[in-house]
C-alpha cells in the first residue's frame, strides 16, 4: 500500500485502500499498523485534521481491529 506523508509530530505517513477499507499508519517511532473496516471518511478526516495524532487517538486507535506490520 502506498502511504503519503502527513504533517504530524507522531504520525509519519498514512495510506488507505478503499476497496479493502484498510487504513495503514506509520508512526515516527517506527511502528506500522493496519486498521480494518475503516470508512473512507475516517481516512479523509485523519489527513485533514488539524491534529492528526489527536484524531487518531480519539477516532481510530481503540475503534478498529488492527495488526502490527512492523
């Protein structure tokens, strides 16, 4: 999955597969996680949030099934 850089102190890049509804998040600390069954609007809201780290913590972190990629 291709990720795009994001302006965030905690998140390095994000990618989204709209067909599979998978969100991939790469953290500046080195971890990469995939989140499943994520609606496209959540991805769009994340990349447009004034604080991507805060948006992630509130709306993604404990809301979707995930797996560590790295």
